[in-house]
């Protein structure tokens, strides 16, 4: 489990939590919002551990949990009786009974051994309206010692009355450079791959880690670039078959995850194409590979740079953007991709 010094960027979040720890001005309720993979739970657990620590210490300008006291040891092994995670029976929703039994009826019991009793609610957006109303009762009259931390990827699902009683702390996208540095220094990812994963992760550290550790992405990238580099000589039908096999979820994917996996494959596929031709523009403008994302594809990028004018590369990128928009508004994907590749072919 992490400490504040392990949290990449998120300066506002850290500042707020540090201030709370130093002054003892702790709110009874927080909402930490951010997309999946952004590190909400890690931040919440770091804060909870520090709040409960009996022996907090200064480290590099930050007030950190000691990681040695009894409380820290329990928090580190997820065994702290006063750090409670609200789980739910149904995978798709947190019902009123979950909140009543695990939170509302439990808050009246004083902390077992710490100054606070902390409840963490992951996937808070899954709370039904009835569950939120049950939670609201506790938020309206919270016992002195409780701290509720709601994690969510969609704050719009909450009743305004819930939001108004919580301190909302949004996770911010992490800078590409910070992610790159983290991947290289902490995960020993090689330079070009770290940069590529950072670019594709769009500020999401979890996604960057997944991309870096995952051969799926490497394969998708290579196959996508191979198709576009052969677009002149490929029959339309063969090309579409190859694209389908890129976009299909692997056979071991569960039915429940299939749609989400395929959506992500498609997004990564389109992003590879867009970043590739963005690289062509960069290479055209600078004449060197210093600022490229696909530094392992320089020979292909330079060959397109020689063949195409700025106008033609611009036209290719336009056609990709149009295809993306059409597919997002549910126009037939196959037809749209065929048109897009024909447009690319004309310019190459
Ligand atoms: Zn401690």
C-alpha cells in the first residue's frame, strides 16, 4: 500500500489531505472522483492509513503514516477493524440493505481502537437512490468519529444532497512526462515504450501500467501499422478480415467483459492510426525522430513523409476523425472503416 510520496501528481488532492492531517480538520465525508484506473482507491487507502496512524512522521515535506505502528500494520494487510470497505452483494448495484447493514447500523458502534472509524465505498455510483437516501441519514447526523470516503467514476449519479454534504476531490489527469518517468523508474519499462504508453493512457496511470505490462497492446499496435503500411496492395476483404481479428476480444474474455474489451480495442486501434499520422506530420515539420511517439516505426513514417504532402496527411487525419465521429454515433462500423481506408489509400 502506498504513501503520499508514491502518488504521482494530484497536487491539489495531496495538499487537501495533508492540510486535514496537519490541522485535524477532517470532514465526515469525501467523494474522490475519477475514471477507472486513475488510482482513487490507492489515494483513499493512503489517506485512511495516515489518519489512523498513531505515529505520523514528516518525510520529504509530507506527513506520512509510519508503516510500523500496530494501526499501520493492520492497514497494510487490509485488516484494520476501523477501516471498513463497503462491499455489495449484487455486482451491478449497491442496494439500500448494503448501506443500512454495513454502514448505517454500524456507525453507532464506536471505533475499536482508533480515533476514527473510516468507511470506504468503492463504485459509489452504483448506489441506488434508496441506498443514497439511507446514506444521507448518516451524513446529516454523523457521529463525531466517522469519515466516509466515497469513490466514483461518475459523480453525476449522486443526489445533489449527497454531493453538498461531501468534500469533492477530483483525480486529475497525470502529466505524460510524470507517467513516463514512473514507468521507466519504477517499472523498468524501456524509454520508447514508456512514452507510447503514457501518450495512450491520457493521464490515467492505471491504464498506462496496463498497456506497459500487456502484450495485447503491443500486438494491436504492430498489426494496425502493418495493415496501414500495406493498404495499397491489400484486397478490401482481406483487410477487413485482419481488422476484425484485431478488434475481436480474445477467446478467453468473459461474456460480461466482451463489449468493454472490444470497445477498448477499437479505441486503441483508432488511436494508433491517429498517432501514427500525427507522427508523420511531426516528422515532416522537424525532419527528425525526437518527438515521435512510434520511435520504433521511423522507416515507415519517413517513407510516408516523402510520399505525401501536408495536405494529403491532413486529409488522412480528417478522414480518421470523421470515421471516429460516425462510429461514436453508431453508424455501421465496417462500412465506416472501409470508407476511411479507401480515403487513406487515395492519399498514399
Ligand atoms: Zn503508523
